[in-house]
């Protein structure tokens, strides 16, 4: 399915991880050592607009042209480069006229993993027209030892900003672990 100018669906979902990352996370260059494998720098917070293939496995897949949707059900695993999405169900909605992506919804035990980054929740939705991603249902985003928890995490791609909200009667919690100082540096 061609999506025109749209950003790769899995890349958008993975962008949820990057709201904790500072814009300065870039690859080391020119020090004579092998470069560390890190996410490629992109539009912001480390996500890329990769055109790499997305491999999706599931128990079943159903395309419904009348409704303009494709549904993957049962132990869905979607992989693109070094990022992987796990969910019970993944539904892709597209515009019937242009065949461009409109919305992607992953539900049920959603987990997105990339290197030391992980986001979990019960539902993640990517809204193409609004360029935003919403992770809901006991949302937890981790990078290394850093953790943010809330009921809902909304990431606005164009603005490179995120909002974490607590649920009824609960608050947002964040744990930031400072990096240890390197030995021998002054």
C-alpha cells in the first residue's frame, strides 16, 4: 500500500519512545572507534522517516475494501529495522480514494521495543492528518532506567512535544536516573 508523503507507520509508533530523549542523542563520529549502534537522528527526538520494509506476522489478516481497512489479529508482531511492535490487534485505516494512510490503531497488550527503549499500554493510535500518536491504558515509557507512567501519552510530531496525563484519581509519575560520571574525567 503506497502512502505518498506519509511517514512510515511503525516509525510513528516508535516515536513514542523518543519523548524522553534529548535532541542531542546522536551517533559518535571520528574518534577512530567503531560507531555505536543508536537510532538514526531524524526530524526530532531520534525518530526517522525510514522507508525500510515493515514485516508483520499475525494469526490472521483481513482486508476490507468497502471499509478501507486492513486488520491483523492474534499475536501481531511488526518489525522495521531495529524496532518491534507487539499487539493483539493492528488495524490500518486508509483513504479509499487516495489509498493514503489515515490512521493506525494497535490494541491489546501493546509493546513497542527499540534498543533500550520500551513503551507499553493497551492502545496506541497514530493519526496521520493530525501527525500525533496517542498511547493509552496504563501507559509506560522507558529508556534505560528512566520511566514515565500515566494513563495517556500524546506525542505531537510537528511540534516535537508530548503530554502525559494521569487517569481519574491517579497522577503522572516520572523517574529520571542521572548518568554516572565517567572515571578519569575532570
